[in-house]
């Protein structure tokens, strides 16, 4: 363990190595990055890669879920209405949407590692500034900037994907959900302790610590070898592959690393190239719908749990004797602070995000990405409609638990599919634009969950369900199945 940092590749050093691609002598063996990755196989390097890059999910989950646990407090402090609280979440995802495309373009041109580091520095800086926000307007602006920084975290998934052997991608990438779950549970647990004692501003400061720690360990992860080869930096790619082989105690393929023909990278028109046009359009629909459903469930949970779950009781969940709490919820400043039971319910429903992981992994690897996504999206649509059934509080919590499990499985599958379907020269841009469309769904979700749902509960549920059905059809009809397929280098 003590020698691991010495064995790791320093990307900054590798970036200084540049060579012009040369044709290998006739008769000499050659190999590609894909062949090298498959030959080296899975080992200690990939475990370290999984832990470090996977931990980006912890930081991202804490920043995204932070609004859910801070909203009741800023609502009271600045006397906000429902639409103003919903606007905070919408603007976070607006920042994510705008920066996602820009960072995807930059990552395809200048490297995944650099953009990942930049995004964490950006996110940590503006997150800390948010804790000093003097007004609601400043709070919204600074959280929008945080959303922009968080959008670059997707490069961590791309780096993992480009280093993993084909047969391990369908198993290891879904396990990354464990890190998102850990971040979600961590921020809820911290909120239950920090919010009532030292306040939401300190919660934001504490939540920025994981991102700052990750900045310090990123130097132990190299730039993608696939990216280096695609830019003509074959020497850096070869050095990275040799280091990985040494760490994994494996052998490199015989011959010379072959450099593919150089192509322009990160062009938007490549996404609508005839070969990928239909795939791109359907992926965008699926990403938008999945985010709409995922954040709709999260933001609607509190509203659902405050409904008349026992079909006759008018008291909110866990409030047999409303007393001052009910008076406070009706106060002019709209104060609705979370109590212990609310945090407990959030923890239970959030834990559902990992419940279907084993089944999801099996489905992805045996049924394929398309069919697996179609099934989970269809089930998501069904469970949205089941929320309208008159049931007990335990029953409603069970439905929410299953919904969180299903929407989480949807995200796992579409992340893997998108990272696999595009070639190296446009993979980051493909992920960036998809993530951008994803945030459009996330921007709309707060107003459906917190505004439309209060006006027409069944109407909101039917809207969520209908979107999921459309996504299921789009998933089933995707033209390319990536199960067992090697990552493509160029169009």
C-alpha cells in the first residue's frame, strides 16, 4: 500500500510527453488501446480508479441533495413562497445544463482529467461562497454556479469507462451508485444534526469538504489512454498502459501501440452524423425523462408523505398532535422545518437507490442495456400511478422506496449506454449534451412536484408516468446494443 502512490501515473507529467505518430515497419506487430486494456485485464489499478473516481459521486450527491435539506430553512429565513424554493433547484440544474455542454467540448479537446479537476475546483469555490450568501438572489446565483461545476463530474465516469475491460463495465459502473447513495445518506444525516444546532450555512461548508479532499487525490489517476491516442500523444498513452500493467502485475501486448488516423474532436455535428442521429435523439429523450422522474420523486416525497395517507386522518405523517408545528407550517413566512421523522423517511426512501442494484447488474449484462432500461422505465411508470392508491403511511413509504430504486436503476443503465455507444473522439461531448438535456427534465420537475401536484395530484402522477412510458419505448427501439461491444475509437 505504501508504494501505490509511486506506482500511480502523474497525469501532468504525462501531458508533457508528445510524439508524432509514425507508421510501424511492415510485418511488425501492432496493438490498439482497446486490445491493451483487454490484455492487461482488471486489477489493483482499477480498484483504486473505482474508489477515487467513484467518490466523485459522493461529492456530487451531497451538492445536489443539499437543496432538499436546506430548503425549509431558507424558506423561513427569507420568507419564500413555494415557487421561489422550486426556482433554487431549477437554477442549479440550469447551471448544470449550460456548463455540461461547454465542459464536454473542452474535455474532448483538452482532456478528461483537466476538466474534472477544473470542475471540482469551481464547485468547491462557489459552494463555500454559498454559505456566506447575504440574500435569496445571491443564494440562487451561487448555487447556479455550483451546478455548473458539478456538471464536470461526468468526466470521472468517462475515465472509468475508458480504462475498464469490456466484460467488467457492466458490473463495475452500476456499483458507482453506492457512492451516490453514500453521499445522499451522508448529507441527510449531517442535516439532521447540523441544521438544528449550528445552522444551514455550516452544513454547506461541511458538505464541500469531500470535494476538496478529492482534488488532492486526483493526481494519482492518469489521463485516459484512449484520449491521448486520439490526440496523437501515443507516448503518454503507452506510458500510462505500462504503468497500469505494472500495478496490475500483468503483461502488455506484443508490438507497437497503433495510432488511429487523427480526427477533429468534440464537434457537435458528429452527434447528428447519420450513423448516430437516431441514437442521439432517442438518448436525449431518455435522459430528459429519467431526470424528470428521478428528481420528481425526490422533490415530491415530502409532499406525498404529508398527504392523507390513512384515508381519513387529516394530520400530517407522524404528527398526531400538531400543536405548534401545525401553526408554524401555516405561518406567513412558510416555515416547514424537518423533524426527526422527516429525516428518517428521507433516509429510508434514499436507501432504496441501491435495492435493485444486483438485479440491475444482471439485467444489464444478460438482457442487454436496451431491454433492461425498457423494463425498469416501464416499472417506474407503473409505480408512479400506484402512488395514487389510498394506503397506509408504510405503504406509501414502500412505493417511494421502490420508485427510488427504479429511477436509480434507470440512471445506471443510461450512463453506461451513453458512455459505450459513442466513439472516443466524441464520447465526452455525447455525455455532456446528454447531461445537459437531462437537466432540462430536472429543471421542470420542481414545478410539477411542488406546484402542479398541489393543484392536481393525479394529473402530476399521470404526467410523470406518461414520460416514463415514452422513455421505455425509446429505450426498446434504440438502434445500437452496446452489450459486449468494444469501445469505438472514431466514427
